[in-house]
């Protein structure tokens, strides 16, 4: 009877341990764990201006129109195929050419000439061009879009790659979603955003389990940010195990080959 009770106690302890491990594993995969159990609520809002600001090598599509198209035709680049540098031989229909921001932060526009756009938002550039064109054309309509905004996403995501988008606001969550989300081997508390501004490279570590990331100035990404997701210890241990096994297999293969060569020589000499 005592033996049966002991076995039952062992089974219960093992089950409790298994459930504990399962629960712990599930918690490590959760986002924003501090939101609580309420079915709804208000998330903390990011503070500041996070609209994309233009920098050298950005490509812009700028179109100028009005009620009389002929009046604004001179302000537009001719149609071309393709439009962007990365789309050669891909697009089959004509589209507007792009303006490339030079190292000094300028673009060259028909009629208007050299226009300073570096450090400005697309809305600010639109407003400036609209004011200039309005001096000659009644009620012009100007559209300015960045077409090569991109960030690199690396590490423990399901599909690491460079994400290119035309969105004016692009968040860390947008970038991770575009790569298929994190893998089960990712550390949710060690997601790094690496940023280059004013010739200085900085980084910030983000914890996806903490809803305070919505307040971070790194939550909204800017051009050429790098997002790196650190692997957890399981991934690191598996990698070391695989490398060790590969090394052992290589050593064994070398020994077997050497023995085979020696055996062949011995047989040849014996003959």
C-alpha cells in the first residue's frame, strides 16, 4: 500500500513538473504580457514625430496635376519603364520616373530646379512644391511618395529579408509581421533595432513582452534600420550540438579513410 502511494506521489509530481514546464514555455512565447486579463483597454501611445524624413538615396515619385493637365505637364518627369532602380525589366507598363535624393539632400525637378528635401517629410516637400507651382498654375495638386523605404530583418524570424514598403509609418511589429513573425526559438525580450543617424550608429533593445515598447522612439522604424532577433538558449545549444556532431563525423570519416588507405598498402605489399 505504501509502495502504491509512493508511486502515485511520483506520478503527481512528474505531472505537475510537466505542466509547469509547459506553462513556462507558453509564457515565453507571449507578447505584451503586462496588458492584464481585461478584454479591452487603451495601449500607451508613442510620443513624438515619427513620420519618415527623407535622406540621401531615397527615391521619390512626385506628380503635379491640376484641372488643366497641360498647365502642369512641364513640372513632371516623362513616363518611363521601369520607375525604380530595383525594378529593371520587371514592370511592363509605363510609370512615372523617380527622383533620387543626392548626398546633399536635393532633387532636381523640371521648371523648379534644385529642391531641398533632405530631413523633410513627404508632406513638407508636397506643401513646398504646391506653393511654388501655385505661383503659375491655379489650384495645383501635388503628390509625393517615397518608393524605396526599406529595413533589414535578421535573426530568429521565419523569413528574414529586407522589407521594402511605401508606408509613411512603419513599425517594428509591421516589420516582424512581414517576415512571418518570430520563430519559437526567438527571445522576445531581446529584439534589437540598429539605427544610423548623423553618421552615428546606435541600437536599442526591445522587449516584446512589455507593452511599453509602444512608447519607444525605436518602435517606429526609419529608412535602413536593422532589426535583429536574438536566438534563445535552446537554439544556441542545438547549434553547438550539430556543430560538434559534424566535427566528430568529419574526424571519423578521416580516420576511416586513413585506415582504408593503410590497409590497401599492406595488402599490396603482401602480394
